[in-house]
C-alpha cells in the first residue's frame, strides 16, 4: 500500500489491459456491424464486407500493438528504477 500511495507502483498497466479488452470488443463489434450493414439495401456491398472483415481481423492487432507500446513505456520506467536502486546499493 505504501508503494501505491507514493507512486512507486503503477496501476496504469492494469488499466491499459482493461482498455485493450474494450478496444478488442469495439473492433470486433464494429467489424460485425460493418459486415451486417454491407448486406443491406443502402450498404456498400463487397467493399463494405471486405472493410468489415479487415476491421474484424486487423482491429484487435492494432489495439494490441498500441497497448504494447504504452506498456513498454512503463517497463522502461521499472527498469530504470531497478537500475537506480542497484546503483544506490
């Protein structure tokens, strides 16, 4: 609890993991909606279906890469803190 209150322990990586799952759900849901609307009378046909399929497949990948970049910043911070602690010993 002391590390949490003194900002030595970061909670943001946990929040990033939650946002990852929200992003994946949003990508999949968005892709399914685009695919479903491509079959309607005002839909865009094959192009809409392909766009929805790409969103369904590539959306979670892009969300994952973005979240990994964010977590990488926190891993760098943790490594630097470990180096600082070792140098102080």
